C-alpha cells in the first residue's frame, strides 16, 4: 500500500508491506511535470518516473481540493491539469 500526505513544501510517501514501512519526503521543487488523467494525477520526478495519485484514493478532501494546492506549489509551465 502507498499513502501520500501533501504539505506546504513537500509531500510524504509511505509504503507499507508485510515486512516493512518506508517513508520518503519529496520536495515539490523536484517535480518536473504534473499531468492529469481521468483517474489519476502523475507527479513526474524524472522523464519516466512518476508518483501516481489516484483520484479515488483521497482520504481527506478530493481532486478538486488537490488542484489548487498543485497550482500554488508547482510552476505553471510544469502543470498539465484541468
């Protein structure tokens, strides 16, 4: 399972498996591009590597709350969202 927490300066990814729990902190400045599909947001940290945030996976707020956050923390030229 992967869980994301979005903060003012960064987002935290928590990966939980049967054997371990791992946390990684990711600064928005490292995000190269953000795109949106019908079902998810893709936060690219490299040309072929992205954090995939499912729209139906929000436990607080929803996709309509997430877009304004992205617009404040990601440069407009990097955003490709609705």
